C-alpha cells in the first residue's frame, strides 16, 4: 500500500505521546470495545504481541498491564523501542519458523494474543489480500496452541472476502468471534480486524514443547 505523506490527528497524537505509530489507538479502541483488559483484574498468564514492530502495541500493553502481567513480543524486524521492564521480552524471528513457535509455546500459555502483522505489500490488492489471509491463518494456528482457556485473539487482516470463512473457523475454537474496523483506521484503508473471545481449550491441539538448543 502506498505511504501516507501528511500526518493526521492520530499520527501527531502518537508522536506527542511517545508511540512509534498511530496504530496504537486501533488497539486501544479494540481493547475498550471488547473489554479485553479489565481494570483492577489480573490479565492472566501473559500476552503475546505478534508482528510487534515498531513497538507501539507493546508499549501500550505494558502501560495497561502496569506490572500485573508479562508481555512477549515477536517480529522479523527489530523493535523501535527498548522498554526497561522485567515483564517484557522480545523474540526476533518469524512465527512461520517452528523453532520460534516452540519458544513461544514454552513461554505460554497466554490470556491474550494480538497481531498487527501484515505482509510486505506489492501494490496488487489481490496478492496482498491473499498474503494477509495466509498470515492470519498462521497466527490462528499458533493462537490455538498457546492460548489458555477463556483467552482472546485480535488479528489484522486485509479485507478480501475471506473474513466470514475465517470467523466461522474461529468460532470452532472460541465462544465468540467477529470482525471490527476501528474508527482510527484511515477511510481509504482496506484493513480490518478479527476479534475472538472465550477460547475453548482443546486437548490434543497443543504441540509438545521442543527443547531449545544449548
């Protein structure tokens, strides 16, 4: 997708508040809309942030957690942040790599998995949509391996007609699932989000943890 030359209200707000990207307010809106992090309660065993670079979602989540839980971030790129927080750790790598998935499983289970991951865009909407769907399916596959009972999942997807099918798939593993486009999304953007809640733990789905190499 083409870049946006002129900073808008949300870009300026993010810069003033110390976030690398305006996408932080998409997460804030989703969390508020669906009550994914209730104040005064423990968030559970942890949160996994997939496709975390440049780090806005991780920064916001750490502030929201307030030391009440741990956060694991993963991305193929380096983060643009380096929070000094004992509850935060970053793993550089692809979730398509089984060694990376094994490390993420070992660090779980998680009460919330979020993904703002997107494929490198080509300029072809059909190609970009297809790649986005493949990435979402990979995130879904990992989520059912690492989420604890009752957990939630948030994933970005480029709209292309497969959202209903993916929501149907999510409903096999979650009590509720639906699409949601935050108001913060640019009007011309074709991205949206899939939100699933109430993970139903499925015996036999999780893979055995692979011991890490010495």
